[in-house]
C-alpha cells in the first residue's frame, strides 16, 4: 500500500483530487451501473495528473463487510481503484453515514487508506481538514445518536450475525428511505444555517486550516470561512458530478462531463 505523507509538496504537473457521495447502488441497478461507468471515466481522465485521490464518503449507498462477504457489485469501481494503487497513486477513503461499516477489505485487497474521522494533510503549505461531515456541527441530534449505535462494536457484531441476504436487504431499504426524506433539504442552500460551514468557522476560531473539505451536504459549495480559509463541499454524483481539484496553489470545484451547477456559479458572483 502506498501511503500519503501528511506533509508534502506536489510533484511537477501533479494534482490532488477530491470526490464524494457517489451513492452507488441507488436508485436502481441500471442507473447505478451507468453512474459507476461515468465515475470510472472520471478516474481515467485524471490518472495522468493525479498524485492522490480522496474519496470522501458515501461512495456506496450501503456497505457492510461481513467476515467472508461484501455487498454484490461495484466491481468496476474497485477495479479502477486497484489500478491506481497498483501504480503507486494513493487512494484515501473516508467512510460516510451510508458506508460507515467499512473495515479492512479495501485496505487489504485494494491498498486503500480508510478513515472513519476527519484528518489533516498539509500539501504545498496548504493545511486541509478533510472528512465526510456527518455528525459534525450543530443540530441533527437524532442522527448523532443513531451513529453512536451504528459504530458500537457490539451492535456491529450483532448485525454481522444476520444473514447477508436479510441484513443488506433491510439496510438498503433504510438507506433509500433516509435519502428520500432528506432530498428536498439537500437542494436548498441554508445560508448561515449551513451546519458544516458553521462547524468550519468554529474550528477556524481555534486552529487555522486553509481548506475545510467535506461531502455529505450534497450541494457543491465554496464559502469563505476566514480571510485565508474556505469551506468546500464536494457535492454529489447523482445530479451534479462535481469534484474538487488542488493544483498546488488553489482548490477549485469542477464538474465532469456537464456544466458546473448554477448553485456554485451563484456563490462565485457573491
């Protein structure tokens, strides 16, 4: 496994890429398969420039690793990730609220670094705070309580005793209902009530970071945290196909094979 140093300089002509919220597996096999092929094309398009790729959570709409079984499908994504790591391009994976039950499969089989909590890297003297974003910031007390249950070792052991056909089927149903419930909220910019923006400002008051990079929110956002700090949300791939690219000097949001979304362009005007 090629690990990414916590403090390093980019090689000449190289970049760092960040993407999140692919939600593979939803809303149907056919649509998920099309999106997976799109994501593989994106990987191919950045391969020559990529020094590392960060996958910042909810890559799968549901994921649970049993001791001897994983969810069926997604082999094309796993294949391209393995190609990158085999070529010495680190892939860093953060678990999200939909795929938090990821353990050691991706590390052992694909050579991927897996993190369950936000981490910090300094790249070209730019300090980056990276994480999925679930459970951070004010509010959302119900989810924070549920997450404590889902990440409890005893609860995980008990779920692992359930047959995969039943366990994965039930979890997929739960996941679809959760996303449907929050779909309208995902489409609305909440202004000062954007909780990850609030969280970034609170963090910045104590410790400086040049960038706070999150997924989870589903809107592509690039907002000022301080005079020299920004909060960037990566958006999602069901509608926006957005990702972030750091070229050694600045971090920018981009869209793959479509127009940059209007919500992001409105932010740039302001």
